């Protein structure tokens, strides 16, 4: 059962009641030293709601909807693909039956409903509440997966901010690490690689821009980031070619030769290697690895 305050009177003259309250406060201020020795029962009249003629309430008992009924109604809404309505039903269930098995079930189904409804930010918030409260729940891997997919479905193209891709990668990595045998682990591994490729693509786009602007140091920093964080993505090959170009432009030939050598060693059939080799030849150089170079160390060569 829950309690509710039900208004029983609502009409009053706010102006008249305010004037009355002001006069009474002034009168009390003048007579308080005398009244201080008498009964304080009359001070109840200083209640603003009473003085303003505000609504009076009486307490009534309103029966809660049984949890089974709310849960079944939510499931029925899901079956009808009315995910917004279902999410609200499960939210009501969560609020009415906190600290019970119904709260856990409600949070799970609320997350699912919000995800299916395309309310991804809401789904992320609900999933995080679930993860924070139920660290040992049997369906925890699924809630992590719903959170990751909520980020994943909001990843924009590489020309825009990649905050969602970074967060998706973080949660997919958690799934792989925490739940290696989960039925969602394989898909998490695949989508982790997709998101990492997206993040590497963003770095490559910025690096190419700096390269075209002849800001070679800034370009090298971006390509270095690709090799440091996203070496297993498809962008690693091009990053090595661009490093060859940037270092040649700066006259740092040993790093240019190392970048080309590492590219040829790891991707001998890559068209990017052919381009790097040709660029070195134009300057009378050839690929040659320097084991002390950061590029060589990044690929564990030498």
C-alpha cells in the first residue's frame, strides 16, 4: 500500500490571505515578549498554508499495483512493440518495489525496452544503474552488452567526435575481459575491432590533414597514435607509409627507412609498402630498420 495526500479544499483569495498573514506577523512581532510566557498553542496559526487558506489534505491509502501485474503488462507492451510504454511500466515497477527481486527484473527489462525504443542514452543510464547494484547477477553480461550496443548505435562518421566509439570500445573490452565465455563475447570482440578501426580512422583523417598542411610533426603524432593504440586495425599499413612520407619531408631518413622496413616486414604484399619503397628510391634510399627506433619497438622487431 502507498500513501497519498488528497486535496479536499482548493479555492481561496491569495491577495486577502497574504494581507492577513502580513498583519498577523506584525502583530506577533509587537506582542511576542508578553506572549512568550503564555501557551504556544496559538503559534500553529503561523503555518503559511493555514494562513493563506491553502489546500487541506487528508491521508488516504492507495493500493499498489501488484508487481506481477506491472511486469506482465510491460511484457505485453513489448510483444506489441510498444517499447516506450513498456519502459514506463518497468520504471514504475522499479520505483514501487525497490530492494526486491522485482527491482532487478524491472531494471533489466527497462534497459531492454529503452534500447529497443532507440532511447540509447536512457538505456545507458539504466544499464549503469543495474551494473552498479547487481554486480553478481546472472544476466550481467547481457546488461553490459546492451550498454555497449547503445553506444555503438550512436557512433558517427569519422569526421565527427568519436566519444561514443571510445565508450563503446571500453564496454566491449569489459565484456571480453569479464565474460570471456558469454554468448555475447564473440560479437563483442568483433564490434570492439570495428570501433577500434573507427577510432584509428579518425586519427588517420587528422594526420592526413596535417600532412597536407606540411605540419609534419603534428602528422607524425597522429600516425604514432595509430601504431600505439590501433596497431591491429587496417589503418596500420597506411600509417607506416605516411610516417615514411613525413620523416622524409623532415629529412629524418633513418626513421623513414625504419617505417618502410617495418611495413615491408609485417605487410610484404601491401600496396602501401610498394608506395613507401618507391618514395625511398626517389631519394636514393631503401628500407632499413633501426632497432632503436620507436617504430621498430612498437612492432616488437629487431
